[in-house]
């Protein structure tokens, strides 16, 4: 019940998960988690990275502007902590599905959303995420037999979700499609 995609191309996985979340929410599926929204700013700057907290009307900025020549990590750790706290509080709603934008460097190091993956799975909530090539080994070590790779396309993601959602949630999704 731990599905993941590995997509190539800047922002491809982010867009796939965001589109899926929008579709499922429109069908009445109860979601928890975050999807990443990348907002282009200026040609001489990296994009701004926001996490849209599913089920909420706002997003949390997780990037910081370090200037055009900066080479360090742009992650705003406090923004990530805020997003994690919001999602953790939402897990008590017993969502049909938890979507986490990615199992990234923070999760590979034991921080970020890592504990929430385990909490959701222990509660029987399917989890969907994206994993970059550089974090794949750490993710597979963490996930073990639970990891199920999904083709990085909308149809494959919808099929996986319908197979993993509870019967009630799957019926909602099927009757709305």
C-alpha cells in the first residue's frame, strides 16, 4: 500500500501528483498530504516551491531565495516542519489516501514526512509518493516489501488508487469518473 512514481523531467512528478489529487478530491475521495507547486519567478532565479496541503485552502512555502549564484540547499526547514505538522493533524480524519509530494533527502535522512509514511500505513491508509533516482535506494531500504512502483502517468496512478482505496472510497471514485 505504498505506491511510488519516478518521473524524469523537471516538475513532472509534481504535476502528476497534483493533477491526481485534484481529480480524486473532485470525486469525493478524502485526501491528506501535500503536493508540490513550483512557481516560476524570474529567469535569473530558481522557482519558488510551495506545498499545497490537501484539504486546506493554503500552501506552505518550503523554499528560500538564496540569490542567483547560490549553490546550497534552498529548502526552508521551518516551512517543511509546518507542512508536516498540518498533515499529521489531518491523519486523525482517517483519509482514504495520503499523498506526499516526494520521499526526498529529508525523508532519506529520517526527517520530513518520513514518520507520517509509517503512521498512515500502520492505520491502513494507502500512501502515494514520488522518488527521485538519487533517493531510490534510501526509499527502498525504508519501504521494503511495501513499495510498489507505478508508471509515471495519470492512468496508471488512477488505476493504482482505485485498487488500493477502501471499497467505499473506490466506489466514490468509480461512480464519479
